[in-house]
C-alpha cells in the first residue's frame, strides 16, 4: 500500500517538474539520487514523538542516499507521510547537481522551504481533483491570499491555526501553479530548486527573475505579476464542469423566457374637420396595448406562442442551452437534449403531446437532482463517520467561545444602553 502511494505521488511530482518528451534522455532518467523508504512497526503499536524522519546520507561509495524512516503506529497520519515523501522528492532535486561530488555540498544546507513543500502538496491534490478554479476563487473573494514576500517569509506552517494554514497552502500552491504555467516553467522550477542548495543563494525575487522569463520581463514588479496570475487562476477554465447547484441555476435561467409589453396597431375612426364643421370619419391606425410583460419557462407556451417575437425568444433559449451543454454537470446532458427537442417543436408549431413531454423532462430533472443530493449527503456522512477520532482542530476555538460566553456582558451607563436594557427586561 505504501509503495503504491509513494509511486503515485512520485509520478504526480514527476509530471509537474518533467513535462518533457517521454523519449528524451532527460525524461527517461529524471532521478539522480535514490530514495529509500524504511518501514517498521505495526499499525497497532502505540507510539509518540517523531515517526517520520527524512535523512540525507553519504554511502560508502561516496554517493548520496535519501532515507525516509517511517514508524507505523495506531495514530498514523497518511497526510503527514505524504508530506514527508514529497519533502524527500524535493530534496532529491536540491542535491542532484552535487550527486557526483557530494563532498562539495554541506548536508546541513538541506532544507526545503515551507512554501515549496506545502505548495506542491496542495497543488498535487488540487490537480488530482481536476483543478477547479472555485478553489482559488473562494480565497480571492475573501481577500486573504498572501503576497509573495509573505509566502516565502513564513516558517513553521505546521503550527498555524487551521484557517491560516489553509490560506498559506492555497497561496503557496497558487504561486507554484503560476510559475509552472509560465513558458518553460518546469525547467525554471528545477533550476530554482537546484539553486536553493547553493551557498549564499540570492533572495526569492532575484531567483524568480533569473529562472522565469515572464517574471523577468514584467517591469511593474513581483506584486503586480502575482496579482495578475492569481486573478487568472480564479477564472473558470473551459474544461471545468459546473457543479450541481450552478448547473440547476443556469438551466432554469436558460429555459426562462422574458417578454416586454407589446403594442398592437388597430384602425380607429377619426372625424375630418374643416373649420368648425365635421364631415364624416376617416380611418387611421393607433397603437393600443394588447399584451403585458411576461416572464416564464418554455413550458408555459400557451401564454407566449401568440406573440410576434416568440420564435426569436425560443431561439435564444436554444442557444443558452447549447452553451450550458458544454460546461454543465455531465448527468444533466439528457435533460439538455430533451429541452432542445421541445424548443425545436415549439418553433415549428408542433404541440402534439408536448405537455406530457415537458412533464417527463421535469421528472427526469428532479430525479437527477435528488440523486446528486443524496450522493453528496452520503459522502459527507461517510467522511464524518470514518474518522477514527475527533480531529481536535476546532478545540481551541470552542474553548475561546465558551470562555467568552461565561464572562458577564460589559456594562454601559449611557442613556441608550439603559433604555435598551429596560426594553429587554420588559419584553423578556
């Protein structure tokens, strides 16, 4: 199990850093320093302290070896193991330039910055999930994304509270994704990692401009580049599917028709005047209101088919369905196609059994929606019940809240506070 997990993580990391021609020599042999994972103990053992240790050693043949020592026990954390495994892969990239001459590299310099370690970990998980832009869009909306200087300067990420830890990981992964998506970004990241092991390595801004052309060509500075990249990461990509709620909302909007008030011209009699006398009446056209505004779905066809622009509105609804069909949740595709067929029939004036067909489509849509809701509920239940113990991540928050609730409310002696206190006592 552990070997499979480690190999999957290695392939994900390899894809991020070595997106090269698979037939190229560099792509075939991308690992220079061997990584050895040593496991011992049983999952039933009780163990406290460090149980995941990464060591860099020099073998008797004067070659580097990276050892990941893993002690199994009853509270073994898979996410911690993944993080240490990823640290070993990053260390391999840092010391690879010194593989043939390990004496030129001081082992005490082997340190992976937190922003690179946690950033890669979050980025791999993010891309495994299909790289949804909503992940970054939520942080952008909250305005909590860290700036590059803050990301690099942060140390001890494991000691952060859950909220700041999530913000830091999201910011670090966004920065790595922005760098890797630059032209030759994977090669730039490999050379950046190699320079981290150099004694007296320059500051981050210098390294970024040295290894990434897009950052070097930007004259406004690193913060300007970062703001532009983060904004682009929050935009939904063309290959992403909408979730159930967004698909439902846009589907309802797509099949909704909106008509403005119509006016119809009719002939009315108007007397012809010559001086003070009237001689008969002549016909003239005068607009009169014949239909008011209408907003409804395509299923209410009896209320709008008689309007002059009904075909134009139905055609627009068909176009909206075509656009939604490309990005909507895949299970709704039969619903999209069925609505398109109904609209085509309405445009052609074919109303035979169309009410029964619309009812059948609505039942299919309801069944799909309820199935997805039940699936989401089951997955939430499964995730909540499979945990072997409470996470305790919110214990500190609950303690602070309870301590604040136990404290008496602050007393104020101004007239407004006294008046409000009197009202509260009266209506309690």
